[in-house]
C-alpha cells in the first residue's frame, strides 16, 4: 500500500493536523549516560518490505530500535533526526513488532503517531537496531534515551523535563 500524504494524514486527524516540531536539547543530549556500551547498530531502510529484508540475525532478537529521518534536503550533508525510540523484550521479537508499523503504511485507521512515523518520510526513514540481551537493561536504556532525546512520536516520557519538553509537540 502506498504511504499516506501529509494532506491525507491531516484529513484523517482533523482535530490534530500534521505539524511536527523537534526538541534539540544539547544539555540533555550531552548528559546521556547508559549502563553499557551499545553495540554497533544494524541500519535498515523502513518501508513496506522491512520485514522481508530483515537480516535473519535480527528477526528474532530483542533490543532497542530507533526510527530516524535522514537526508531530507538536496544538499551534500549527513542529516539525521530521531523521531521514535522503542524496545523489544522477551515477550516479543523485532520481526513481530515491526508488523504493527508495516500495517500502518497507507492506513487511515492506524494510530496517529504510527501514521506519521510510517507515512511522512517514505524514502528517508531508517531504523537502527541495537541487539541487546538483558530485558532490564533494555528498559533502562530506552527510558534514558527517550527522556534525553524527547523524540516527537514517543508518547510516554519518564522525567519531568521530558514531559515538559513534550508539550512543544502537537
């Protein structure tokens, strides 16, 4: 199914039209402290084929994943912005988790944030996956990253600072 247009997204959510802004907090970003050194992430293009294109060594893993928008401008720059951070723990797999996102491509009935995440930047969205083992560490790392980066499409924040920063998003 083709991605929804920004107009379709706005029409599907008339009370909250599409308007995405970003929080760039250098103090929080520079203070990120996690309990382990993260492995090199596996980068995958996000599109309706992501589940088919997943490397077999990733499909059934758990860890942290980050949706990032990259290189939106016709310039020779390396630009990237984190729009969502999620986790996969023992009760799920990366492959299963991404079925929800793939189903949101072109779907008016998907949750609003999933609509935006999976439709607005169809050729510029990448997913970075960090293969991790320990569920408790995965949860701590996810919370730490969400509260420091304040991705615009995450809904749950843990620190007061992050909850207050979230108010800039619609």
